[in-house]
């Protein structure tokens, strides 16, 4: 079931965070786009492309290797061999197509080939695979392995977001808040998607939701904003910690 967007408000709900990001990360950090890396779904034991937050003026390139050192150098422990994954992908298994795309993206067991990675993500997305939509959207947003197309990126983020993918929900919110790949900025819709991702523990979405609530009038919104800042800070998100320490917002 698709989530209903929140009611449009007359006041601006998202304050431009450029100054906050500059204070936290330095100049040139007002945009925090996404990139891909391999991460483990600890409940299911599968590997999926996930967002890596980087401070950059332009969309970042996909990150190299693993983001969690405890997993070591092998990106596929306790999973089928790459040959088995390839066979499944060629037979049309959407999950294997995503895994094979990740292998090509990171050069895991094969020569790194972003173009081949994007092709496998596209194959998975055509079958409605949520991870395929998310991964392809990120490749399109970055122009990595495929011609850059922010409109198509938003379309794929939306497909994944509506299926509950938290990173896609955040990316969609970011695009809506910044007018990327959409007709115009839609702050209310951006807040909706930030909230969807924040409720799933997405730290940067929690931070952005906190900013949006902070800039609404009334003490209740400020109280809720601080709650989301605390949740983001608990995950080590530096700007949220600085806000709670009184270093940024008035």
C-alpha cells in the first residue's frame, strides 16, 4: 500500500541546510548525495547496495569495497559463489541480478565494470526488484556506468521508496527538497519521505526531518525535532551532535 503524502503546509518546512553542512563538514558540503557500496542485511544474510553519505558539491562516485571492516575482504561470505550468482542472473533471478551488479560495481571476483553493473541493475529493476530500482536510481543520479538522467533516477527511487526501501526514501526526499529530477521543490513531500526513512532508522533522514520540524512554529515541533536529532546523533551523525550541543541552530 502506498503511503499518503502529508498535507501541504503554507510555510516553508525545510530550511536550506547549506550553512549547517558547511559548519559540520567544511566548504562545498551543502549537498550530501548518495553512492553505492556493499553492506550486509544482518537479518537475512544478503548483501545489498546501500547509501554512503558523502559531503560533496556533486553526486559522488560509488564507494570502494566494504563499509564495515569486520567483514574483511570477502564481500560474499556465506553466500553462493559468483558463478552460481551469474547463472541465476542469466536465468532471470532478479536477486542474483542485483548481486552480480554489485560484484561488477565493486570489482568483487570480476573486473570492475560500472556499465555492466548498471545493465544488471536495470534487468532487476525491469522485474520490479526493489534493490534493482534503488541501485539503478543511484547510478542514474551519479551518471556512473550509464548516462546521467536525474528524472529517471527519481522515478526509480520512487518505485523503491513505495516498496519501503529506506535509502530510496531518503534519496527521493533529497531530490524533492532540492528540486533534482522533479518539476519543482516540494518540501511537504520531501518531509513525508524523510519521515518514512527516519522511522526505519535512516540517520540522515532523521537529521533532515529534525531540521524541517525545527523550522515549524510552535514548541511541539521543536520538541519532536530534538527527538530526531538525538536519534541521528546516537548513530554518530556529527551535524546532529553539534545541533544538540548548541553549536548550530539558534
